[in-house]
């Protein structure tokens, strides 16, 4: 009987610690704290990696361009990169990857260039993208002007 109670106490302790860790992580991700540029770089890299790693540097640059173009319209899409990327059903932002992953290193490089403004806008000012060969494209895809196709993604503004 005593052993079962010991396990319950341990599990309760681990649950509480895990909950506190997630709460602190959420708070740190929303604060405009020191190192915001590093956080933006990693967040943009995570999005580029998740959305377009199969399309290489050009694809990751293009989807990063869309996020940066949305920052230029804060009243419509959000004032910060976190607001833009974390908007519901807009971008896939996966977890960070291993440093040895070649695609992750490219994503970090693309994010750095996109944030610095040293990468060209391959999308011609696009604020939206979708996978071109979807069986049913999103409704908004028919109302916006398509600008270019890069890899498997179509871009529009």
C-alpha cells in the first residue's frame, strides 16, 4: 500500500513541475524580452522548416517572405512576428531541430537573412501561400492575385 502512494506522489510532483515549466515557457515566449531577435530568428526558422524544407532554400525563403510581408501590414496581420506566426490556422510552426540537420541549418540561415532584409522577396509582395496541388484550394485563393509558384507552393497577394 505504501509503494502505490509513493508512485502517486511522484507522478503528482512530475505533473506539477511539467505544468509550471509550460506556463513559464509561455510567459517567456510572449514577453518582449532581451534576445527577442534570437527568438524571432528561431521561430521564423521553425516555420520555414515546417512549411517548406522539401522545397530547399528557395521555398523556405519564399514562405519567410510571406511572414515578413505580413509584418508590413500590422493592422491586418499583427505587429510582431510572434503575432503573425502564431495566428490561428496560418502557419505551421514545428519544434526546433537538431543542429546537425542540414535543412535546419538552411532554415536558420534563411530566417537570419529574412529578418535582416538581405534576402530578396521572391514572392513579389505575397501575403498568402498554399500547396498548389490541393484537391480543394482555400476559398481566399480565388479572390487574391497569384504572383508566383515556387516548389509546391503557390503565392498570392
